[in-house]
């Protein structure tokens, strides 16, 4: 998250608006919608000086209407574009989610596995890690074939790596140290 210093003020501002409107979770969903729908073509358009600011704003308003964004979120979307921050929407979503979860006493638990996990296996992993954390855990899963086998779990900044790839990297590091 390289752009954190540049975007933290924006994230705090939209989070405050969300709190005032009691729409924190809805705004997270809308930020995720923006992130899922902002593509290179849109970024190229908003960064292109050949288009007038009014034209760019009209396109952004049309996208916001298509996504059914609330009025404050539409204004935020346009503001990000005007200030050249739209390209950081993924980081903005992540920082916003962290703020929201912190306020709710939650932590994000990301489970990366080499193959799709069965629901029973996922539940056992979650139950095991719930014993290590006093916070409520919000769980996301992701398939990452590069792990080769096993799982990697991340809760906040702590990573538990039980993947084959992680073990191979650890073995490689150990072998390099001894030579």
C-alpha cells in the first residue's frame, strides 16, 4: 500500500461522512463496486488532458448512476478523479475497510489456499484462529495456485504460512545461509 500517506485523508473524510449518515457498511460496498468497475479505459480518460473537466465529470456521473452510488459517494468518486487518486481505489477500499472493522471490533482474516476449500475445512481453520484472536473475524478466502499446497492465513499484519511454497522458500533460505 504505497499510496497510504496520499490517500489517508480522503479515506478518513469519506468514513466520517459514512458515520454521520450511519452508512459505514453501505459505503464499503459502494467503494468495492467502484474498485470492481474502474478499468484502465476509465483511468485513461480521467487522466487525459484532451478531455475537458466537464466531460470527465459527466462520464463519472454516468458511471456513478449506473452503480447506483449515493450522492456523497458520487461526490467522493468525482473528487478522487479530480485529484488524481482514482488509480488508488484498491488501497482506498482496504484502508476504509480497516477503519470500519476497527470501529466494529473486527479483524480481517484472509485464507489463501492452493485449491478451493471445502466449507467444513474452512470452518475448522476459522474456528482454530478464532481461539487466537479476541476480535470478531471477518473471513475472506482466495485460491492461489502458486501456493502449490496447504494454506496461508493473514490476520492483520500477522501471517501464518503453512503452504508448500512457503516451506520451500524457508528451506531455500536455510540452504543459502549454510553455503
